[in-house]
């Protein structure tokens, strides 16, 4: 590919992406080009770039070629590579389906290859998508669960006190900090990356979370659905209006802090909308499987002239 590329702009709860179909793996954008495309003033603008390439045509995904037709090559807006994107994979599925690259029947799962392995997706009758993100774990394991934290995070704009946090692995790294009040969530300055100790070897996405409510659906006096609000500073992209894997991490860490009997379904309110996180059957408080549900919208298609 040279000269110009055809792109689609899409978002999931306002986590926005530039999507490019590259079935044969002919386009090899370097980090500078990805950053130029994602630039909100001089480029198209986006929290990330997603290249849709046939699994067999990309060396990073070729091992999964027999198991999924398409590979989501995800790049952050600074050009760095990320293993996984929960909002992006739903938008990717919508993109493949709307452009005829895949025939998708409502309710039927289909596989997608990512750098974090195979994921399954399903379109819901209302047009939203559910992504089976597969395995997650508390990075610090049982000890982190017993201690309630395995990291300390200093969030700019607050009182300067380093706060306890839990690290969650969803294929990509997350560090979740609980704040006591919505006012603190609003006051946090996420124009600067929160400072995490010990420094994660591959960087981390940082989620700030506050409890909102808990919902007793069946009236038995226990909470069936957890309800939290979250803001996120994404590795490689800065503050975004949503993060799907981040929403899962926030729900899973909050569930771990709540302990046995905590809900298995969580509503996660983000600045760009709402997501639903469903903890897989048989998951413990420190590891298991997880599903993410939410919207995926395509908003524009056009051509972009590549810099000479
Ligand atoms: N916004 C995404 C996560 C994108 C990758 C992340 N910035 C990283 O570097 O791990 C999501 O919706 O999960």
C-alpha cells in the first residue's frame, strides 16, 4: 500500500479507532506513521489504529491461521503495539461484518486472532457485541488477594498519597486503584500518567474506580449486579473515554476487594458510556474467564493520504 489508504473510523463507548483493511498484509505501518494517523490535529485522530489482516498473512498471527480467519493488529496512538483491546475487538467485529469480510449470525460465536490469543465474539440482537476475552488473573496471585494490593499508585491531582492497587492481567497489563469518592475520580489529573510502584516491566494501563451502587435484581437482599465508575489512563494513548479490558480489570479488582459473594455481573460507567462485564462461571476471586459487552459503532469511511 502506498499513496493513500482507505480507512473507517469507529468507536466503542467513545474509545475511538482508525480501522484499515489489509487482507493480504501488504501494509506495514511503522510507529511514526501510526502516531501521525492517530494525531487529533494533523491526522485522522484516534486512541488506536486497527489493521484487519488475514491471520495467515501476518507472521505475528500465523500460528492461529487454522483457528481464526482474521487477525486484529492493534496499535496504540503513540505507535506502540498492544496485545489486546476490548473495545477495539468489538469495533473490529462490526467492521468485518459490515464490510462483508465475515458473515455473522446473531447469537453465533466466531473467533478472532489477537496478540493475546484467540477471542470469541457474538453479535447480540440489539446490535451490540459480546467479546469472550478468555482468561484473566490477578498478576500478584493469591498473595495480592490476601493483601488487597500488590502495587502503589500515585495519581496526579489528588493529595499526593500513594494508593494501594491491584494488578490484573487480561492479556494486556492493568493496575486498578480504588478511590473512595466520585469527587476524587473527577479531580484526578490523567493528563499525566499515574506513577506505579513497582514499575511494571511492560508498562500498564491504570484504572481509577469508585463504587456507585449495587443492584439487588431479585430482591433477596444481596447484590446481583455491581455498579462502578471508572476513568482510565491507557498505556500508549493517555486518558481515553473508555477502555474495555480496563473495564474488565476494574470490575475484577473491585470484585476481589469485595470478597466471596460479590456479584458476577458488573456495570462499568466510563466517560464515554457503559459497558457490562460478566465474570465466567467457575472463576475464583484471583483468576478465571470474563466476557465484555457493549456497543460498536462505525461513523465514517474515507481515504487518507500517506505522508511522502
Ligand atoms: N482501549 C483498549 C486497550 C488498548 C491497549 C492498551 N492501551 C494497552 O497498551 O494495553 C481496550 O478497550 O481494551
